[in-house]
C-alpha cells in the first residue's frame, strides 16, 4: 500500500511528517491491520521518491507515538489496536437515511470499472483477492460544492449492472434493492482523518484539512458482504446527527 501515500512537495508540512500522517490515518482506520508490517525504509523511500533519512524519520515518528514497533530483523510491525466500541442501530432506518442522503445530493461519477479485488478490500467483502469487483468512484456535491469522495466495491458475482447513468441517479444501495437483493445488516465505522493532496484537490480544501472517513460494509440476510464503501467527507460541510431516546420514549411515538 505504500504507493497509495500522497505527498505534496510544495506544501509547508515536511515530507516525513506528511508520510507519517498518511500512514497513521491508515493504521487508525484499519486499512493497515494490527500485526502487519510496513514497507522497509528502502521501499518507502523508493516508492515516495524521498531520501532514506526522510523515510526513516517517518517510521521513527510512528514508533514514538506507539503505532508501530521497529526491530532490526523483523522490520516495522503495527502494534496499534483500534479501540472502536460497536453501537447497535436499526438497519432499516439506516438504509432509509442513506437513501435520503443520496437523493438530496448530486453525484458525479469519476470512474467505473470491473477490476481485480485488492487484498484489503477482499477481506472486507469475504472474497478472494483478485476476484472481479465493480469499483465505482464518485464525488457527492451539495449546493453546488463538493462534499466528499465515495469509493465503492461490489462483488461481480452479485450480477449488479452498474452504469455511469444509474450511479448518477441512484445510490448503490437503491440499485441493490431494485435488483431484488435484501439487506440483512452491516457495519459502519466513522473516523477522523486529514486530507491528502488528492482529496484536497478534489474537494477544494487545504491539504491536511479535517476529513470524516466513513467505512461501510453492507450484508445480505446470510451475512455475505454485498457492498463495501469508503467515503471521505469534508468535516466543515458534513454532519452526522443521531436521535437518542429510550425504549420507553420510542413506545410513546
């Protein structure tokens, strides 16, 4: 995953710290899992076209903050464990909320293709790395301004025919339902990140500006994954509101 790191050589933030911030966000979001190893200093320096000193400083900073453990022979291993506590929610209400959100925003499709599934995405979908998936990249806008980037993966075996036209008009959840698929549950994780140069350019914000990252896996009634989505929204324009009430309060409504 080292090639996915995005750095801006013209930015005031030092290169080693940009690499540190990107790797930290990937570790905290779970994109780089506990117990796995990071690229070596040589590989990181080569992939990012920086000096080995810069790569070493980025990895050392990760170690100083307790995200990784560095050893001579075993390399740099991730020791950070996510402390996310699950909260149960009604899936039907969540789906309706997501569909309403999709209807109230505009979508521009940046990319749509059938591609071999990457290893980390395959783990989320419960399929074999290299299996074909439909990958869609979209930008959602609100009131004429970009709100966030949404990257979704759907197993090709579901037979869902995605087109740029259908994606522009209907959220993927709606397309799944329209195709006869039944949503049985799912998981959603929300974390705070910062924008890399790609997101900064795409969303019209400063590099390192705050971003809300939402990872969502949608399951069918048998527990099989039908959709995995990663959305990166501008923190200055996107809010999450949750109604909190007791079971007694719900009964009165």
